[in-house]
């Protein structure tokens, strides 16, 4: 008997009602994400990448088809604390210390206070921020703030991590470093990660599976299973295997535009 995917979409549609009439954001999306996969979503702006992530999180309601998370509806999965969500901006409260920011979901979800310090310490260690718990966000670089944001999403140990362009605003050197750290984190925690990006190299470097999406209405034009090994030094980006996958992603993006 085959295992049920962690995230499964079948013929998923989403149409927004606007003052200018209906806008179809997603059309006929079919996708299965297995436990422990690292899946990147890539496509032009407005193609529905973030919208699909928000559907998984129960923040948007599909208007057609079906979507399950751990075999439940997205709303049920949210109540079961099935996922952590990392947004494009770190979104840390400036008046709270880093430890205070990471602790916030534990307070909201009613975790026993006796567990807070240990959980915060554990996740700060996971993102290489030991010793920074008493600092305030403004005392940290942009990359460190984003790592604190990831720690906050990991604080309650959800099996699924939803990441919406978390490194998009950072410079290339910092982004490369955080990509390496994220792969190490994924290897250590074995979480299922759904990751939105605009960067072809980032998608290819990080993922076990790359989902290429077309301009609105967002459709999947290609699903690429990566042939790259799980251990990935940065210089793997110079190999033929890497460049072949990047070429296929680029072709998928080009093909998506041909629907217009």
C-alpha cells in the first residue's frame, strides 16, 4: 500500500472576485509532495506560486478541486499545527528580543512555559544563532533576521515548512550562505519543505523537485525531479547535471509564456 502524499492537490482552481471582475489565479493544479521532499515553485510574478502556498496554509480558499495536507483539509492541518510559515520579510517585532520573537508562536499556541526556553534554544542552535537570543532584531543583519524568522517557524516542530521567497531581498553572497545552511537544516530535521523562489539557480540548488508555473492563470508547466545528490556543495552549480536541470527549468518557463 503506497503512502499518502503529505500535500496533495487535484484539479485545484482559485478565482478571486475583484472590482474589475473575476481573476483566475490557479487553474487545474495537480501536485503530490511526499514526506521529506524539498519542493521549489518557480514562475513569473503573478503566476500563483505564493497563492498556492497560501492555499496549503489555509490562508486562501480554493474555488475548485481538492487540496489535502497530511490527509486533512488545510484548515484542519493549521489547527493541528502541521506547518510553519516563513514570509518574504522576516517580520520580527522590534520591541521583542530574538528569543522573544521565536517564543511568540509557543505563547500563542499555549505551550507550557516550562518548555519555552529549551525549544527556543534548540531552534536558535539549528539556524546557527546561539548566543543571539538577547539581541534585538535591529542589532542583527538581514540574513540573521531571516534565520531568526526560520527559527520562529520551527519553534513548535511542525513537519512541514512553507517558505515564501525568504531570501529574495538579500544580496547574492548572503543568499548563497543561507541556501547552504537551509540544506543543512533540511538534512538534520528531515522536514518537508515547500519553497517559493524567482531564482532558477536557487530552485535547482535546493530542491529534490522543481515545479515550474506559467503566468496567470497559474498552471504547472513542468515538474522536474532533480538528479542531484542530497549532499550539494555550492560548486555543484558548475556541473553539467546542474546546468542541464537549470536549462530545463528555463525551457519550462518559456513554454509557460507561450500559453498567453
